[in-house]
């Protein structure tokens, strides 16, 4: 490497921080807090270089900040990294959330601070690496490397039932991922023996049934991470038991690795199989939206409620991707950012309440708005973003996903009867309404009404540090809600490329079977109406 | 057969060095006062290092002793791995034995004699040479396993190991006799030129004898008891060295047989596939309920034999021969460093009870509880070894499994690859349980763990090897690839 690649710096800066922290004494927690904050902030500023240096025009190369160094030559594995617009947004989401999370743990984590910060920094490196990898094995290495620090975060710093939750988390995700490893090996063997993403995408030759099996192996690994109904059962446990920081990272970034996996790997590498399984995946996405929302209505534990709302919200992301329209894909990507910001903020707020009262039971609260007006204000803003009120980021994402689905050519089947795309959009919209119901009910039960519980009467409002934790997220909610264009543009080019890929496949299929109706893109009438 | 030429003897220099080192240790025990301890570990490590250096620097000589043995890149690689294992085991054995007042020079002499058998085994290309090498290796290990014959369990372990070892040797030699009857020769290379029931039976018996040595299911029953009962440094040596050498000869034999014109008629590929499946599945399943860490590692070594067998099966396929052997060799190197490191931690923590005491809970998981607070460094390296055994990146174990499964996919053995990854996910459960105890449980008051510079060196070398092979595996992987070209 002649000059150090900026993306490489962003990936390994947190890891360097973790290594540095190893040399500091464990009985000086403040040094470790400062060190972790320093390195995560440095990573954030370095990643701003990616943001400002990124070219979003059509003429720009697909992957930027690219670099390639042979890694295990005898395996054909190389350290090949680069980011497209979607990866750029997710890398930034990671680098924004991590310093906030570090700051949020200054009071809540008092035990083994050194190990905690090391785990957090290693986790950040692995997450950024997952988004930046352009080699299938490198991707898998980062993907799996995420598991161990997350496992430790939940298992060491979690609450009472943490061992069960962390093991469940690990086993679910690990079992699903190892099958993807075999699929990766199979794919590489049928793409000239290379693991390079670009070469594999170019040269992959698979039979119809083989492509479907391989797609399912990839999709299973990603679907567990998203998590899609019915593979979601690890999530409520993991979220409930995880420390606040773990929940924020889990909801904020880890779940996006699943949807990112669909966008980057499962859809473009196996388009035919993806078209085949699309009705199933879209149906599961809608079921997840509604099921998650309904489960939220009956939760007694605040954290569990937010966890189930993640199932619902990530269903929107999947629905947007499965719509296979420009609006749906960009909306899905945008919704990934929104969910990272607003659910991350929700977990932080629930964590603040937990630090004050050491309970997460909704029934213990009520009327907190009088006692802590600023915390209540932040909670209401985040809630409005979460339910997609116009003016907040959530509205932009949900609107794009639903309109993209409505305008698209997604077609499902129910007992042999075709189900039109509009139904998917309508049921998704029902999920939006349910979302408003459960979130507003939560706000009402926790913050509104009279302050009855005497234990709540002396709770302090936000401290200065907590302001610094929440304000960046509230600002992001407003900015992404009012000025969405700069954050939509990077996703547009990758979405168009993905659609173009699907359209070539469709044309090929139509040569074999001219009767085949078009399946991707928007209805022309709808587009004409909009122009 | 030709006479022995001086070049033949020169090619055997690594083996000769190991024997010379063993003799030096034996003699020193006679002439030096037994009050002076400590030099034996140094002599053993130096001997192993010299032997590895000699193997590494000598040019591959090809067939020696009239084709009864082969010195090639493959045997060189195995020799280096065996020497690495011997040196690490000796570093572990020194403090461990001293803490139990059981250190004598003969221990290290036996270690080196056993290693000389392993080195010969890696070169054997004749059933009789293989048999002699197996016996040299095994007789020394029987004695080592009986080194601490205090209490019922160690005695039972040593006796069981001897009895079943003798049984497997008998199977091997009887099989060799049948092969000789069918082909008129004991050379590996002559086997694939014939076929028939007699040869298939003979080959089956030889294979069964080797399956005992590598502890493949259903020939594994001795492993847990012996591994648990033997002194921990010896267990580490068995898990690393004996497994490496036995797999070396198994791979050379089977690849020679499968490359021949009559391979299909012998039908051995299917048998090995079944063995690999059974070994992966049962090795991992049986390890699940174990509470004794030492016993869990014993079952895990069975499971790893299953993954190694996948490499052997892959090596039998047309397009995957060299990638299968290279994967096998890399796996053996990675496993040697990982398993010796893991057993070293077990040895450090195990109870040093009175001789008569039954060490039933000597290796219970609770002895690891809260280790991250008591000995953070020790807990960290143990976590590294567990991650590597589970095959989670970035560790040597992951790259090793990746190579194995890649070879299996190249050989179109998809079933083996799928079962392999699923059972390794199962394995993650019991390896991570160790991490749970070390990091997520409160410490219990325990006697102070063993501390010694030699142990620290051994642990550091093991952990460093695991991490380096996980992050920068290319040099070793390239060497394994070179070594995969077996000399004819």
C-alpha cells in the first residue's frame, strides 16, 4: 500500500484503540472511558472524510475508497474493501452511534470498564469491516467477528437472565451463518475459484435449483440477523438482557447487517432465486410488521416493547427491499438509518429511566413528564420519529417504502390467489397505525397523567452528559426528516444498479418465456403520473 | 531391495537427532546428580528445535531405503509440527511435574523417543515401516501415560491405553499380513494395483488400526478415559503429536491407494466418509454434557479428528487432492498450537492433591469460574484457544476449518461440509461455556494456579501462533500447499 487507505483507517482505528486500552491499568476506569471516547470520536471524524470525499454521481465508480491487498493467496482470499453509497451510510451510522454509546455508559457501566470499552471498540471495527468488505471470506470474517464481543457485552454486563439470552443470541446467529459459509465456498467454486465479490458477481454460473439452495443459505443467515419473522425469537431476549449500550448497538447497527446482506449479497448475486422467493420474503416482512406491532401492545417491559418494535420496523426495511423499485430500495435503506437512530435513542432513553429506577416495568412509571420535562420531551420527539410523523426522519422512510411497494410489481399468493402489491402496502400501512398506537400508549403510561408512584418523585432530569448523548440523535431526527436529499442520494445509485441487474435477468427470462409479466421496477402508468 | 546409501541415512537426520537427544537425557540421568533439575526441558526443546531445523533445511530426498520410506515436503512439514508439539509439551511438563515432585529425565527421553516414532511415521511408505514407527511412538506414550500412576484413574487410563493400543497394533499387523498375501508386497504403492476381498479386508484392518490411533468414531472409546487419566502434559502431547503422526500416515496410505488404478474396487472412500460423519457428529454431541474441561477437550479432540477426516476424504477426490492434503496439514499445525495451549491452561489450574486423592473434580468447570478476574492474562489466552477450537474468526481454527471445508466443496462432498459446519456450531456451545465460566461467573476461592516462566513462554507461543495463523496464515498455508505434493 503506497498510501494508507482512508477506509482502512476507519475500520482499524477502533481496534487500535482497543489494543491501546489493553496497556492501561484496569483500575483506572476513567482513563478507559476517555480513551474509548477519544478513539470512537477520531473514527467518526475520519469517517466524515469518507462522507465528503464520496462521489454520488452516476459516472462515479460503484465502489469508492477501494483497495485490494492479497491476504491468503493460496485460498484466493484478498483484503478487498470499498464502499458504495449504502455502505457509506451504514458506516456513518456506526461511527455516529459508537461515541454516543460510549458516552452513555459513563455512569451505567461501573464494573470492568476496561474490558467493556475494549469489547465495544472491537465491535465497532468488526461492524465497519462488515459493511466495507468486498471479498466474501473477508465479509464472513468480519460478520462472525461481531459475534464474540456482542456475546461478551450481553453475557458480562447484561441483567439477570443474561447467560440464557447471550447463548441464544450466539447459537441462533452462528448456526445460520455457518451455512452461509458453505454457500460462500460453493459459490466461489462455481465462479472461477475467486472469493472477490466483483468477480463472483460477474462470473457466477449456477443451475436453477442450486441457486435457490444457495440463496436460502444466505437469506437464512441474513434473516436471523434482521430478524425476520419467524427467526426473531432471539431478539427480545437479547435486547431485554443486554446492557443499554449493547441494545443500542444491537438495534442500531447489528440488525442492519442483515438487511445490508440482502441488499449487497443475496439479491444481486442470486437474482433469479430472489425473484422466486420474493413473495415469501415480502409476506414474512408484512407478517413481521404486524406481529411485532401486536406484540408491542401487550408488553409490560419497556425494553421488550422497543425490541418488538424493532421486529416491526425492520419488517418495513425488508418490505422496501422486496418491492424492487427505486423508491422501495432507497426507502428501505433510509429506514435502516431511521431505525438505527430512533430505536437507538429509544433504548438510550429507556436506559436512562432504568438507571434512575432500576426497573423496566411500564406499570412502575406514570406522570414522569412533570418530574423530568426534558427527558420526556426527548422521548416524545423520538417517539414521533419512530411512528413516522411528517417532519421527522421516520416519515420519509416509511412513505418511500409504502409508496415504493404500492407502485411496484410485487405479487404474492394466498392459497393460490394472487395478492396485489397494494395489499402489501395497505397491510404495511396498518402496521404504521399500530405503531402509533403502541408508542403513544407507552408515552401516555410513562410520562402523562398524575405522578402517583412515590418512588418517582425525586428522579433527576437530564444531566449535562446525558444532554450530549441525546442531542445529536434529536438533531439527526430533525435533519433526516426535513432535509432528506443528501442522505437519499447515496442510496440511489446502488438501488438503480441493483434494479438494472434484475431487469437484465428478467429480459433473459422473458426470452425463454415471453408470457412472463414484468416483476421489478414501478408500473409505467404510475411513473407517468408522477413525472 | 537396495542397500542403504549414505544419502538415505542423511535424510533421516531429524529422526537421528531426536534419538540422540533422548539418549543424552537418559545418560545424564545416570551421571548427573538428580538434584539438578531444569536442564532436561532445555535439552528437549533444543533437540526438537535442531530436529525441526534439520528437517527444514535438508532438501527433500525422495524415496529412501528402497522405497520403504519417503522424505518429502509432506514429511518435513509433519516433522516440524511434531517437533513444535514436543517442545511445547516439554515446556508444559517441566513446571507441571516439578509441582508434583515427579520430574525425571526419563520423561523427556520418552517424549523424544515417541517423537522419533512420529517423525518416522510421517515418512513411512511401507506397512512394516509404518508398524515399527507406530510401535516406537506408542510404547513410549504408554509409559508416559502411566507416569503418574497414583490413584485408580491414572492407572486405569494407562492400562486401558496399553491394552487397546496393543489391540489396534494387532489389527494393523494382521491387516498388513493380509495385504501382503494379496499383493506380495508391503509397499503402499503396490496396494492399488490389485483388488479383491482379501486385499479389501486387509486394508480395512489396517484402517481400523489407524482409526484407533486417530480416535475416529466408533474406535474412540478409549480416548476420554485415557486423555482424562493421563498426566495433562502427556494428554497435550497425545492430542497434538499422536494425532498428527497418525493422520500423516493415514493420508499417505489412503491417497496412494486412491490414486491407483484399482481404487474404485476397494470402496474405501465411502467408509472414510461415514467415519468422518460419525466422528464429527458423535465427537461434538458427546462433548456437550461434559463438566470436566479435560474430558470435554478429549471429546473435542475426537470431533477434530472428524474434521481432519473430511480433509482426507477431500484429498481422495480427483480435483481436490492437493487442497485436501494442504488443508489437513494446516489443520494439524493449527490444532497442535491450540490444543497444547488449552491443555496447558487445564494443567495450570488443575488441583495438585495428595497422591491418594481421587481427582474427580480436578478439572471441573467451576475451577475456571471468575478466572478473568483472578488471572486476566490466562483467561484471555484460554478464550483465544476456545475461539480457535470453535472455529470462529479471526483465529487459526477458523482458517483451518475454512481450508478443510473449501477442499470438501471442491471435492463435491457437500454433505460433509454441511454436517461439518453444523457440528462446529454445536461445538461453539461447549467451547463458549468455558468462556462463560471464566468471564461471567464469580470467582471461587481456590489454591493459587501454577506460575512459571516456562509455562508463560509456552502459552505465549501457543496464543501467538493461533492469532498469527488466524490473521496472516499465508506463509504456513503456502508451505502446506508445497507439502501437499506427495512424493511418489
